């Protein structure tokens, strides 16, 4: 009966209840969208970093990354590579040589990091070929081809098929110079990386640096199950104790910071939204209680005890939240899913986004974490919002309440 | 009448309202007894203290001093929550402005107090039907209060008051908002219930038509019993 009374009470002031329910719907809708948008941005950022920079796991000589010395290669990289390729947990592997050097054109010179790559491996790990915006990429029958970014090309004032000269050390510490023909120009969403990296075939670099056949500076790999990255990395660390095995989180600790920072922001935002909703709901419920003083007085006069009156008001409040919440949730999930499909184009801000390594298309994401956060928040909100009006209701004295017109 | 059970016993009750700037002495020593089966009107000009007396008898308000026994229970000994439970089982209320629960049907309104008492469904249905028929609204069970006339609503209120089989029914100016036909009808019903079922009724009223039908008239003035006439 209490449930029935509470439910019907909501529909006594249909407009008023609908307005509050509407505010709950819009609040949750907007919140879900915003959280989804942020989540999408983080995911975008992380996946960009993983795709372009860190992969899931990388293996190096333990001190290679402090100085990028050519001689610090892993002689058994070929063996490790073969073992990884056979491992079911591994999706793709790329073996690389990394050479610091100076890239010069007729106009100017620039410090770069030359990555000696197997183009097919690279395609499966970093989808390098997809990022080429001019040219065909490496031709099988030609030597000394290089891929540079649009930015580097502009800076060096060179074009596709121009010649550039790369100066670097070989494995013996001798300065070596080689001329490369630009076989392609690429572009990623990360400005800093674009200015830094140029790519050439691993065979050319091996020959020029005189690094033996099986050797490589870097092995990058993608795992099949992203969630098990840490676990898999641990097993690799045990297997190859002589080398440094790092996950993307270890390579790029800012990812974790960024992630937790955004998570805190999401919680703050949820709290702000819910606070706004709480006051809206309290306001309405207080109105509902105050205009029903006489009725509440009567209920208490005929023997409804305070606990029941309290529960009735709480139920009314919770009903309002519970009607609004699923609608808002569905709208929010729907909107997010739809926008995830079509993507939100932020190309107007693409320059700024590139500075942060984000691509201009954001795909909002709702995950179960977001949904749980919001569900919990709504329940807490509804309960908190109901307490004050319910307390107000049970503080009424029946005689005084009955006297009110 | 002397052999009947005493339902309400009021002994030297004083009530002073101190919330106001000047304390108001609403009751100054009222003593009276109401016995089972009486049909009593408490009358008096406004401000005489009759509503205060009714509230105190009904356990809605507490006296400043004095003793109230209802069905042998000293109301001053009960905590607020116990008092609510006591009202639920011992006292039926009929209010001036009906005060039905607007979101419930007539039947549900009558059923409500029994529900609070956890009376079984079957018993509730039977009692509700009996009472609705007794007040002549057997065909209006499923109407909401807003679909009933004032007289009909007040009859539902009477049925509700009787539902828990209280020791007595307190009615605060029950006819004040009714036209004469509804008033006559309501009084017929109440006196029939009084005579046939021996239900005790206590009214406060201004209404001469109610006073005429009452078998006992207690007049209150300035917070004291001025006269107590049994017809």
C-alpha cells in the first residue's frame, strides 16, 4: 500500500514530477555523454600512443634507451622474435634498428631517429603503411629508401623522391653517411613523433651500421588480449632476464597519470552533476511534502507511524530518480554508441590535439565502469535527496498539520 | 446508562498554549466521562476550547496537566509512537474537511487503517464492503475522493473511522462543509450505527441540526464545562 500511495503521489502533480524526472533524464544523459567523451579521448590518446609509439610491450638492451648507442643491440633478437611469433598470446611482432642521426637536405639539416624496419612487420604492429599520404612506400627492388613525415619534409624543403643524406655512427663508432631517396611521406596525429622519426628498410640499415643479421635494438609486440599485457610482460621478463622488457605503461608512465587524472575528473564531474540534481529533487519533494501537510497530519492521526511516513516520502523520491535514471541512461548509452560509430570530428582543433598526440576524431565510449559509477551515484543521490523532505514530514505534529489549510 | 463502560475519562485537564507571546489557557480544568454507546455533541463558541478538548481526547495533543484515560489507558503514559499505535486501534477520526487520501479509491481509504494494522486481505475486503454498504456507498468503492461529493466523502471518512473497530469515533465539525441534505443523511447513518452497533460518537459542532440529534450535549466555554445535558 505504501508503494501504491507513493507511486500515485508522484502523479498528483504530473507536470512538476515530469519536470524533475526530465531533469534527472537530461542530467544523466549529459553526464553519460560527457564521461563517454572523456573516456573516448583517453582511449584515443592511449591507443594512439600504443599504435604509434610504445606497442603493448617492448624489449631493449637494458641501457640502450639512456643513450641510444648503436652498439647496444640485442644479438639474439632474431631468436626472441621467432619465439614470440610462435607464441599464441602474441598478435604481432616488429624488430627494429634505431639510429640517432642527422638528416640533411640541400636546404637544412635536422636531428632525427632513423628506424630500420621490416615494412610488413611494421604494418602489422604500427600500421605504418596506412599513414603514408604521399608516395608508394618502399619498393622491393630498390635500396636506400626512406619515409619521412610531412612536417620533416616541409622543414627540410624536400619532396617525394628528393634525395636526403643521413649521417650516423656505425656499430664500430665510425661516422657513416648514406644518401636516401624519399619513397613516401607519412603523417600521424602526433606532431612530436612526426618531427622525430624517419623510417628505412632494416636490411639497408643493417648493412650501413654493420649490425649482424640476428641483431636488433628493439622488439615491439602487440598481444592478443590487451587486458593480459602486464601478465604477459612478467612472463617475458622471466624468460629474457638479460634484456629490459617494458609494457606501454612503463615506457610511457604519463599514460597512467593521464588515466587516473581523468578518472578523478570524471568523479568530480559526477559529483557536481549529482549535487545539482539533489537540490532539484529536494526542492520538489519539499514542495510535495509542504503542500500535503494536512494529509500527512491526517495519516499520522489515523495511526500511520513516523517510520511509515518517512518510508513513503523516501519511496516517492526514489521512484522519481528510478523513472528518470534508466531513460537518461538509455538515451546516454544510445547517443554515445551512435557517436562512437560516426565519431565526433574535432578537426577545428586538430592542431592543438596533435600537440597532445590525439587524433581529431573522438569516439565516445561507455564502459561498464561508467555505467556503474552513474548507477551508484544516482542511488546515493536519490537516497540523500529524500532524507531532508522525509525528516521534514515526520517532524510534523498531527494537530498543527491538520490545522493548516 | 450508568452500567455502561466508561470509554473516555477526562480528569481536571488543563491546557495552556505557550507558543504564543501571551500564554493562552485553552482548557482550565475539564472533567467529564463518556460512556460506551453515547452520542455526544461538544458545543461552544469558537475559542471556547472544544477543538483542544477533542484533540486531547483523541490523543493528538497532550494536556498541560490532568489525566486522560481512553479505554482504561492513561494517554500521558504513552510515547509518541505508542500514541500513534493507540490511535490506530482505539480511536476513529472524522475531520471537518474529510481528509481522505486523494490518491486512493474509497475502498482503499477505508482499508488503509486496517492495512496499517496488518489485517488479513480477506477480512479487510469483507469489513470494507460492510462499511461501505453501511454508509450507503456500496456502489462507489472504486471512485477516488475527487469523484465523490462532499457528503459522500464524509461518509467514506466515517466508514474509514469505523474500520479498525475503535472504542469511539471523534468527529470534528463533521457537517461544517455539508449542505442540509448531506448533513441529514450523514447524521442518519451515524445515529443508526450508534443505535444498531452501539458505536460511541463524540462530535464538536456549531451545527444546530447536529445538536438536535445528539443525545448528550456538553457545552464548553472559556475552557470549562458550562453545562452537560443528557436528553
